[in-house]
C-alpha cells in the first residue's frame, strides 16, 4: 500500500488549494478514505472522510462549509479542496486508508497559510 | 463531538520500565479506540485497534485495555526505539477525535 500526497503550498489567507492523494497497492474503490492534519508542533486532528463510493462524506466542524472531499476511483486518487483558508489551517495534511482504524498513511503534504 | 482526555502529556522512564498511558472518553465508545505511535517527521503508526487488538507486526510489549470510557495503553518493557508521541483516537462516532498526545522520553 502506498499513499502519496501532493499539492501543499504557501497560500494567502482567504485563498484556495486542492490536495491530492495518489493511492496504489490496494483496490482503491473498495475502501473509505480519510484526511487527518497536524499543525506544527501540535496533535492530530481528523479533518474529513469519504465512503468508498463517494456517496457519504464527513467533515470536522472546523472545516465544514470550506473544505470538500472527493475521489476519482478510476484514477485511484483522493482529493481535498480547501477554500477560504485561514492561518489555523496551517498543517501537514495526511491521507489515510479507511475511516478508522487507519493502518496506512501517506507521508503528508504541508499547507502554510500566511500573508 | 466526543472528547478524548489523554494523560500524562509527557512521560520520562528508564529503559526496561513499564509505561502506562490513559485515555478517557467523554461518553461511552464501547471498544472503538485506537492507539498510534508517531515519531518526529513521520506519519502516525497504528499499534492497537478495538482497544486491545495488536496490529500485525507490532511488538508484543505493546498492549491496550479498557472499554466504555476508560482505556489504558501499556509498554511492558520500554525500549530506546519507543521514544515517540502516542495518541489515542476514538472511532465510535465521527469525527474520530484524538487525544492530546503523550510525549515519551527516556530518562
């Protein structure tokens, strides 16, 4: 199993960014997927999850209405569209296989929101 | 949201010591608790799921117990490679909230 995040960048407050997570080594379309983030020097925060068929999506209150999770099962890729970014969204964003427990995680991609 | 209170926030112990971390849920989460280990600059690693089940390949010195609202994570004999931060996470309800973490050091 491999999960490779990309798309992290330095972005101004109020801006938008789309993260991707390329999956391999398993039948992507059979598993729910999650995003978890970690602010610098802080703990882990669950952000969002999506069912295997994309029918059900779930969000933390802190990102609801600003972030959108999606997936492309034909391309084995998970996405996180992040809009109206704030300084407190600054974090490493990890994708993880399954809702929970998540035995497989990517290496993370850094999103920095700063003017 | 379910709140997870993890203690202590930091811990120092000698190699060979028995180490215990606790996690308290704000409501009954049955057995739906994970324990993760995170080393600096790395992604979290799943150690325990369903409160007491050892993930494949994880050394047997790691164990978990508990149900309902009170959970315990134990390292039976601390090894130098166990230096890390440990997190509990409930998954009875979304969001899958994490504890604040316990930073473990060697004395």
